[in-house]
């Protein structure tokens, strides 16, 4: 598929969470006006709808209006009221009281009063100083909707029976899964919860009737959604769109055999051309994967080739759509109760059923067809055996690559040679792009391509034809008839019986989002004004940058020149927070999608037309400077609950949603979204990011001495995280997870320092959490973001292959390395959360 790439010692804190707050949580379920009224000491004035930066969801903090009796009391205290002698005093009431206090006193008494006054002032100054150092004074308690939600979010997750200095993750998240339920063996996390919520909102948006002022592109998205829902029309259309695609890429309608590999005009099946056409019109990775990436020696884009992964599809698989699907492993990594042999037989049975449904023939020999299906699966398995995923990309021209592929084969004829000229011609068909045999490409795992040529020499062409035919059919059929979806459902459920079953609206929502995410996100944008919020987060990012540069400048192992260029890259980080800037000019958004025309009786064909256009757009970006790439601001999905850093663009995109961001609770924001953004910023300087300069160019821009010192510190993280046990039989791979672990650690420190830059004496107190200082709330917020319930049916190898540490290790690992955490939570030296040896970079 074409890609544009882009963790005082005590059993409880001084005061446990206010249980009465939890018991009284039903207050929040009442009308907010009633809530504020019942908890106020005076009359509450509720602001009118439309307050600044509040959308339609949150009330502004209440304003108190004094009643008549209070007014009378205030009037009697006014300093400018008339005195008994008829004159108005020009001195303050405080000054008059002082005169009354001193009148008639002896000199000694006056000095005693003066001394008491000075002592009181000194005590006051000391109290203020202690407050600024983290000691809690009496603060106003915030009762806004977001303060209540943020407090409940933290409190409901905590298990205060756990000592925070033993295992802070269990302390902060021990009860999380009891309040956020999922199916018994399914993973769940805040990321999944928010993805579900967003999916529900998307379904409502897509199900709305078109309004007069809606953008045309929004109307097109709703049309695609309705077309997907209309299964009656899909059944009527049948398999015509599938046959049309097969013919377009040079394949027969029926399952290929030896008669279909040779044509009546004397030519034979051209494997290279068919693969290129599958890429051009379906964006399908079959036998090889194509992507457009940055040339590591320049700032221009170039084609990358590599082995196909075998699991990707250009169209979302309707049977595997799941909220938050990127947060848990694909089916290939989920354990099954079925033995491998049974799964293989089930797959063969499914393939045979699909082939027979597409080409009904009473004379079909099911046994022979089963043998052919098995051979397809064996070919796919054999091709995967030669893949070395750690292989670095090597530079070739198409001509050099062709010669390299043939260098280890004998008896090569024109018919069984991979036809690169035909491939590049077919790939650019109908576009303004051109390719020649002398153009440069980068190839990952070139040995795979040599092996492919060798197989072409020793394998009948019809077997390759059958393999490609099945891979294309497998992509398309879930989007056709009810019968094909039933066959797919039966196959998937027989292997993964606990996989979440999706309703048709859920499926169609995800399908529409896959193709038209920006128009849907635009509807979120017009409903939820984030302008003020974005300003606050940009200020937070500025503080993160300031903190990061301070960390770098204070390091005694980074030379001055490296400090300077690193700080320049930090300053140059581009930020997209909330929504893309294109939303501010709706006409530009319309132009971005002007090629889309959804026909309500052509669901599958409409999706394929979009894919073909997208591939053409990507191909037109070949050779262009990354700085002139107009689509960079729309590369990430604003509806995806995640944050990203791009080494190529040196840019960050982030999420602004509860529980990652609360509009009114700054300390929680710094611990949550602040640490996430700090994590992403750090990726620009992690074990890989340090190799890219401010312009996204791969180069050695740090001094050798600094790199040596950096690697020494990275080794500390590898050794530390290697000690964490994942399962009974496996330990965490500290090398594989190094970049993410370093980003967790450095991002946490950045966010803490940025919070300290921001922190002021106006911090509010969250209800029910008065026993915790704001510094403690910072770390509780940090841990809470990663609260989760792990899946019980994930294969061990998925845990081993994941470049991220499990959430509990992300929290514990980074906090164990934080002296600030140990100090705030008073963890004794050498306690589990405060080891004597800590890994630190800056």
C-alpha cells in the first residue's frame, strides 16, 4: 500500500481521597445550575450560554451575588461612612483602628505590640515561601464541570491501599479497570475509551441530515456513509465491481489456471505490470511494498521498495474494525484456542467458499481447488521467510536493481524476468509523473527481491497469477454482498470467538473516516471552538521548549556547539495542536477533496476511485523538496487519539481531549498532555532522532564526543528496561523499546520543569483531593493517562515485538528515574520507586 510516511513513606497519603465526594457524585448528574446552587453560600448567578472557549458543554465558574442582609453588613463597614461628628475621615479604617489600639499604652506595651506585629509579618512571609516550595495552603476548591470530572477521573482510578513508593502505577491506576469496563479478554485504556467516544460522535454526525450551509465535502462523506449502510443496493450490484478491477489489472474473472497465463496473441501474463497496476488503482501491497519517503541524503522525496508485510490492506477490513484498533494487536498476534493446523484448514475452506461464490460452477472440483488454495498460503509463507526487517535500505537505480535481482539466477528467459520497464510505466499510468530505469530508488531487504526473481524462474506463472488474484479478491469481497460478509464473519469468529462484533453503522463510520477523515473532523471543529485552548497549549509547548533547552545547556557532557545546534532544532519544532489550519479556510478544504464524487449505487467503486486518485497525488510528490509539500499539514488524522512527532518535518501534532487535556485544570494538563507532548518533542533527539538535523536531513550534526556520551547514557536505559518481566517466559527488550523509553523519561522531566515555570500561587484545589499537593497531582495525572486493562489473549511475541513498553512499565520506569517524584512523594532511598541508581540523559 502506498504510504506517505510519515512508563514520609506511608501506606496512605496524609489524607485519602474524600470518600464523601465519591458518594455524593450524583450531584454532578443533576443540572449544573442546581449543583452550583446547592453548594453555594450565596445566590448563584449562572452565565448565559456561549461563554468563551466553552462550546456547549461546560458552565463558567459561578459568580456570587450578595443578598440584602449581606449588602447591609457591607454598608456598615464602608471606610467612607460618616463619623458621629459629621465629618468624613480621610484616613483608612485600618489606620483609625491602629490609633485606638495604641492610645493610652505605655512605651513597653507599644514595643510589645510592635514586636508581635513584626513577628506576624515574618511568619506570613515564611508561609508564602513554603507555599511556593510545594506546601499546601488553603486554596479555593474548583467545582466547575471539568474540575469535577478530572477529580473523579483520578480518584476512581486510585487504589490507596497500595503504597505509592512501592508501585506508583498500582497506586494511581489500581481501580481503573473497575470503572471502565471492557469485554473479559479485551484490552482497554484511555486511548481506547476516547476512540469509542469519538466514533459515537462521528456516527451521529454522519447520520445527520444535510444542512443548507454544510460544506459539499461533508455532504459527500454522509453520502458515502449512507451508501455503505444500504446493503440492499450492495446485494443488487453484486460482484460486478470486483470483476471490473480484475480485468483492469490484467487478471481473469475466474480463478486462474494454466490456460490463463498465456494469451491468444502469443504473449504471457506480465507479473510486474499486474503488480504495478494493483498499486496504481488499489494501492495494494502484493509481493512488494511501495512508499514515498525522504531521501536520507537530501530533503527530497523518493520511492522506497520493500517486502510486503502480508497483513495490510488498502481498504479497512470491515470484520476487524474495532474502536481504538491501533492500541491492541492485529488478529495475527492474538492467541487462538485453535491449533495451527485447524486454522490453516479453516482458511482454505474460506478461500474455496469465496472462489465458488464468485464463480458458481457445479462441476468445480472442491478437492483440487483446496489444493490450489493451500499452495497460495504456502507461497505466502515461503516469501516471508527471507524477510529481514532490520535490513537498512540501500540505494539502487531501477536498472541496477534489475541486474541485482538476476545475478543469482540461471536459465532466465524474457518470460520469467521481472519486467521493470513495464512496472514503472504501469505505475505512472494516467498521471503527470514519469519514471525511467535510471531513476534512484531505495530498497529494503534487497535479498528478498533476488529471491523473488529466483522463484519466478522456478515457479509456473499461473501460480503467481493465482496468488495475486486471491490477494485482490480478498481485499475487495468484504465490501460487496451480505453473503461474502457472512463467509468472512464465520471464518474470523471460528478463530477469534472473542473479537468484538461491530454493528453496520460502526463499520460504515470507520470506512467513511478512512477516506474522509478531514471533512468529519471539520464538523468537530465547528462544534468545539479550541482557539483559546490552543493558545494555552502553545504557551505550554513554549515552556516545554524552554525547559528542554535548559536541560541541554546545563548538561556537562554536551559540548557548546552541539548545545547550540540542538537548541536551534528545539526552537524550530513546528506545532499543530487541535485542528489543522486548513479548517480556518473551508474553501481550501473543499479544494482538497474536489476530486471526490460518491455515487450512491457504487459504494466499492467510489472507494476505489478515491484510492486511485490518492496514489496519483502521491506519485506527483516524487522528487519534490519536503519543504514544498503542500499536504504535510494534513498527514496526521485529527480524529485519532494520539500524538505524533515527524522527523522529516520536525513537527508535533497533539490531542486536546479529556482526560489528556482539561480546559480549566492546569496542573493536570501539565502532568497529562504536557508529558505526552514532551515525549513527542524528545523523539527529535532520541536514539534515531539525533541523526536528523533541523531540516529533517539525515546527517552527523552532533560532535563525536557528544554522541559517545549520549550512547553511554542510552546503554543505562537498555540495561534497566531489560530487567522488566513481561510474562512468565519473557522479559522486555530494552534495545527495541529504547527510543520510546527515553522519550518517556525525558518528556516527563520536560513537563515537570515546564510546570514549575508555569506554577503560580493561584492554583486551585480539586474537590475530594485536598490531601494531595499540586505537585503530587502532577504525577497522579501523568500516571492516570496510562491507566489500562491489558488483553488476556495477546500472543507473547506481540509483546516482544512492540517498540513501546507496556503502560505499567512506562509509568514505573520513568518515575523510578525521577528524583523530583521521589522528593514529592517522600519515597525513602532504595525503596522500589526510588532506587539509588537512576538513568538520566539531560
